[in-house]
C-alpha cells in the first residue's frame, strides 16, 4: 500500500509540475493549427534545394505532430512536389519537438534543455535533409505518388477550402489544442506520467548513477531503447526526468528524447516505401550521430559548470515525490499548479472517453445509386487526428470524390461521389503509409 501511495504521489507531483506549461503548449498548438495548414507547408516546401531543406526543418520544430501523425504529412509533402531532402528534414525535426513538448521540457528539465531540444531538432533535420539532398539525387524522377492533373474534380472545391482565409476560427484552434491534441497523445502521456511515478517512487535518487552516469554506454543504451520504441515527444519528457532522478546523465536522457520520438519500427517501414532505402539509412545515421553529439555536448557543458544552476527548474534537480520541493502555495507548484493539474485530468478524461462511432463495422461494400456512388474502406495504421486529416485530404483530392469521412476509432473511410476510381483511392491512401482493404465490385 505504501508503494502504491508513493507512486500515486510521485505521479501527481509530476502532473502538477507540468500541467500549467502543458496547457499553455496545447493552447499555442491550437493557434498554430489555425495559422498553419498542411497545404500552406506544402506550398512553401514544394521546391528543391538546401534552402527548402532548412525551411522544412525549421517549419517542423514548433508543429505539434507526433511520430505517427508526421508520416502521412511527410508522404503528402513528397507527393505534392517536395524533394527527398526537404521531406527527410521535415520528418526528422517535426516529431522531436512541438510547442507542447517544449513547454513541458521547460517545466521539468529547465530552460537549458528546453532550448537545446528544439535546436537539436533543427540541426539534425537540416543535416539529414542535406545529406539526402547531396547523396540521394533521384529528385529528378517523379515523386512516389504523383498527383494526377485531374486530381480535383470540376465540381469539387477541395483545393480551395484549406487555403481560403477565415475558414478556421479561434474556436477551431482551441478545439484542436484542448480536445483533438490531448486525444492524440493522451494515452501516451498518461503512461509516461505513471511510468515516471513508478521510477521515482521505487528508485532512490542517484541510485543508478554508477550504472547510468556519464559516458558512451548509457547513451548507446538510451538509443537502443529509443529507436524502436513508439513514444511521443511530450510523453517521453517525464520519463526522462525520472531517469535523471535515478542517476542517468542529462546527455543520455536527451539521447532518449531525440531517438524515441524521431524513430520507431512502423515509421522506418513506411519511410522505406516513401523515400527509399538510401534515404532511410541516412535518416537513421543522422538520428544516431545527432543524438550522440548532442548528448556528449550537454554532458560536457554540465560537467564544466558552464550551465548555471538557474538553468534547471527545481523538478529537474530534486525528487518528484515531494522531498526537497521548492514550490510554494502561491506558485506554479502550489494552488495554481494543482488547479491546472485538475483541469488537465478533465481534458485527458474527455480525450480518452470512448467516442461515438458513426460508421458501421459491416463488410466492405460499394453501393451505387443513379446519381451517387458510396464506398467504404478499411484503413489500418491510423493513430491520431493527423492521420485522419491526411487520409481525408488525399481522398478529397481524387477526381469524382464529392466528400470523404474518416473514422479513427473504427479504422474506416467512407467516400461519396460519382465516377471515382476505386483503385486510385486505395493507392492514394497506401502512398501515405497505411494499409487499405478494398471490396471487390458486386
């Protein structure tokens, strides 16, 4: 019972520390969703050259896309004309950070690592994209799935809807930031907080320092865990703090924070299809070298005492079980932090509550009337709202499609229109990295 109470207490204190900053990050992310659309990004990255590579890496740093949601967006960039270098840069920098994860990093790990983390994402993105641009010069060929000239039907306004100003309102942004985004990362965030509570409660401070302290081996171990693991940038941050609490060096923790969100098995498999073998190998090499270089640099700066103690928040240098906590009742760690923690719990409960599933789960079928055709597809691999948006947009761009509805929970897509090519619809979704089942025509 005492152990369970310690885990709950540690998890609650972690939540109190991060809740105000995470709520701020969610809100800013919602505003970014209003100001920046995928089509806007594509318009600015639809060219080739090192300038586009840098822009792709820079655009990816603040966007709140997780390591699964960034894949279809990157594949769509490639389809719409972005070079392999720019696509690689975007896929490297985007999942490592986001305004929400930067805010949580500041709260838990201090302003120093809150600056290092996005800078590392920017540099690794630019390095990887530049290497792909220099060494994989197949951009003169057609992209993986070229958009046909008749992609937008004559009666469809799909190409105008995302660009039209004023289509998204402040309420849409708040809905995305406080409802959709928590729904995308809610489960991973809860697991991360609970896991950090377990580590903090069961392992004494610095108990593993002799095994997980500085040096290359802890960094290689963090990389070996991070590369195949599916974890989002925000959810990995409390885990990293607990590992530092247990004795892991800040540099090794940063290696985990870079490799965990940037790579996982499913991501690499999809990238193999979208970018090709050579680009994927460069992608992996860049992640590994960039993470190690960043980790060694951080540990060297900390050891040389060039980083002042003020660059670390109390949560990064004390335990998260309440011992030596420096927050007061009026500060972020006091009533305000607890109020934000309660609000965050309500948002997560709403996000994790089972959502209604408007579409049926019956067999795939094609129904034809005299005027409108409707078709349903099973789409495997969608994990977040970013995946839903990418699939919906890809379907709406196809000739003959008047509208498409995608159900994340059911893993199904419903298409209506007239005269659309069923095989083309499936191919468009597969090009984004998803698996599709199509019914045979009756």
